[in-house]
């Protein structure tokens, strides 16, 4: 294996900051059980430019620089999969709205169920989604939701 130079390592660290979401395109490890298309949250990039994700399937196997292939979330379908995954891990109380990022005080059961994904959103976003579904407003693309954009800006993983 050829080790990348320092500039390449820093470029990968900027491109895949901790907290961003990636999708596995292929892995050269013949023993891996991680299926192609699995998503994960980047924990960091090591000194060999290998990306270290926490895969949604529970694995922590790194993707090797120059060998394995992966990409950041880039489609509405991939964003929906991530948002639904966040929905299963959303805090029961005092969560942030995944759509706008505002705090939702109290139990998540008192807020709105999204009309686009299996997740709870704040009351304001719930009302906006109703208007969007009624055709009175243009729908906000899933790629523009706070939980997708924020987690890819190096602010750490979306915590809900």
C-alpha cells in the first residue's frame, strides 16, 4: 500500500469531516459483511487518509484510501434513508427538529410526524409540510433539511 502525502490526508479530512454521512459503493475486503449502499456517519480520518465511519449496520470497519469507494449523501433517496435512520434514533425529549434545526421542547410525542419521512418534526415544520402537500407551497428538498446539511458541515454528527 502506498501511503498518501500530508496534503492528500488533509484534503480528505476537509472533504469528509466528522459527522458527515457517507454511502458505501464498494469494498475490497472479501470478508466484509457490509452491503453496498450501507450508510454511515464519519467519526474521523486517520493519518493514512482512511475514513473511519460508524456504519448504520453496527460495524466500524474503515474504508481504505485509494482502495474502497464511497461518497457523501447526494440524492433525495439517500437523504430519505438517512432521515429515516435518524428518526429511529431521535431523542424522546428535547430534540432538535431535523427539518429546521430548532429545539422541540418536551416529549417528541407532542410534535408533528413528518409527511416525508418517518421522523418527528416541530409543529411549525409540520404545518409547512401540510401546506406543501396541499400544493400551496413548494416542497423543501430533503437534501436541504438541517439534519442533512448540518451534519456535512463539520459540526459533528446530527444529534437530534
